């Protein structure tokens, strides 16, 4: 009986010892878990999990915020630079702004039709070999009839090729001016379809009431070449490169435009 009680007591103590051992083991496991998750662990250098755990937390997010702030500081001056580099819109020009007026002198050797003291002067640079110049010549005559007292017409020789027979025709026309018949003889030259040879020009002079001998001498001696060359230089000085080109009180008119376009500008000049 005593032995059975003794065995029972021993078994009870053994069970209590096992229970105490289990409880101690559980406490050690809990402490280890807390140390591994605690960012304030005592010796992070001895436990890689402590350092790596901290590296995945707030230090990385702090670094991200630092980079964002740095990027914002860098982006601001770049945006200012981009805005500074953007081209500014140039001021719009007034489409009605008048172009600079051409300054073309008129001399005593220039053929003039109309009132010498007229308020409006039309200067035409023309070539006797240019079909459009012939059309403009007809328009000019109509303008003269429409503005007999208000329009002065000045003819400027502008043969496009100084080596062509047209240059010879212009010298003949200038001789006709010397004989007082430029405008009638210029119409003959515009309508002529043959070659401008000295013989043909002398014959045209004879047929149209000019002195053929004086025409022949002028062509042989090239008496009027300086006048033709001075007109060409004047035209080129104003940017003339094609015919016909006209200037109405210095305002450029290119080509053989309809007569209404010329009248519009002439009327504007008369209202000034």
C-alpha cells in the first residue's frame, strides 16, 4: 500500500516536471520570435534577419521620399529652362502694311506720256520681245485715256537679254524718241513678229515716218546704248528681274494685270 502511494507521488512529480519543461520551452520560443520582429533588437549585426527586416521597412521608403524631393528640385529648373527655350510668338505683321516705295528717277531722256505734273506716275519696265509687255502697253494706253490729266506714264527700257535683237529694237525706239515719235513707233515694235535686224528696223523707220538715215546712224554707232543700260541698271536696283514690271507712285505692280487693278491703285493715290 505504501509502495503504491510512493509510485503515485513519483508519477505526479514527473508530470509536473514535464509540464514545467513545456512551459519554459514555449516562453523561449515566444522570446525568440519577438527578438526577430523587433526593429530595436540589441545586436542587429549578429542577426541578418534583423538588419534585412529593417532594410525592407522605413529606410527604403525614406530613401524613396528623398529621391522624390530631389527629383522635384531638379525638375523645377528644367521646366523653367524648357519654358525659357520655347520660342516666343513673333508679333503678327499687319497684312495691309505698305511696302517701301520704290525711288526711281525720271530724266529728260525718258519717254513720257501724259501730264508732266500729274499727281500719279506710272513707270513701266518693258521688253519689246515680251508678249505680256505688249498687253500691258495696251492697258497703259487705256489708262492714259481714262486719266488724261492725272496720270504720267514713263517708259523704261528693260530688254531681258542684252545680247538679243531686242536690245537693238530698244535702241531704235530711243532714236524714235529723239525724233519725237516714240509712242507710235513703240506700238510698231510690240506688234512686229520678224527679226530685229538693223535693216528691218531702218525699214520700219522709213515706213512709219521717221528719218531712216538717222535711224541707221544711231544703230551703227549705238548712240542710245547708254540710255538703255541705265534703265536696266535702274530696274535691277529695284529688284526687277522679269517683264513687265510697273510702279505706280513707287508701288510695285508685277505682270500684265487687269486694268481694274491699276485703276484701284491710281484712285487710291489720287485720294491721298
